[in-house]
C-alpha cells in the first residue's frame, strides 16, 4: 500500500498529558552526552532561574513520539513502519521544557510528497503546557521507502 497523498492537512487529536519527570530529564541528558548542569542538577537549574532541571532541546521528541504514534497507527495513512527512515527533525521553542511541566501535543500532517518512488511525510507537533501556552513545535519528516 502506498502512502496516502490525501493525508496532508490531517490533524490528530491532542495526546494525553505527559508529566515531565526530573529523572527522565536527567536520564535523557546523560544518554545524549549532555554535561549542562541545568539539565542534571536541580540546584544549578534553580540558580539559573528555573523551577527544576531543564530538558535538553531534543527531549521534545519524547512528547512528539506520542503524536507520531497516532500517524503510524492510522491505517488510512498507508505507512509501513518497516520502510520508514527519519529524514529530518527541527524544533522551534517558546521556552525550555522543565521538569514538572505537564505537556500535551497535537499533530498535523503538513505535506506528503513523492520523490524517486519514496514518500516524504512531514508532520508538525504543537506542544503546549497545562496552561495551554506554546512550549515547542517539533517538525519531523519521515521518508517511507518505496518498493525495491
């Protein structure tokens, strides 16, 4: 089944809230090689003016993953996950993610293109805090390889 080109413009429901935990931030920071004290030490984060540890910029993928799960589970999309390669990832922040944030995300498929037998699906996930304020927009492009 080919990727559904009519998928562009599809918006998925808001995800369940994700509570950002201090240890999750610290684990992610260590796993990505961060040595930034505000990501690892609550006292350093507080001294820098934050309520708790600050997540590395790529931590937003943890929340975005929930929205991408909706896309990949959508049978109408026609995306065979075994043929997916991550093509691009970008983030636009209004403020950093901090431990204690309660975040939700809503994804919209912004484009579906075909190039050389492969499909490129670009999706934008708008991530907001409990007050409904924008925190970050995560944009991913998935390349769905065509048949050999």
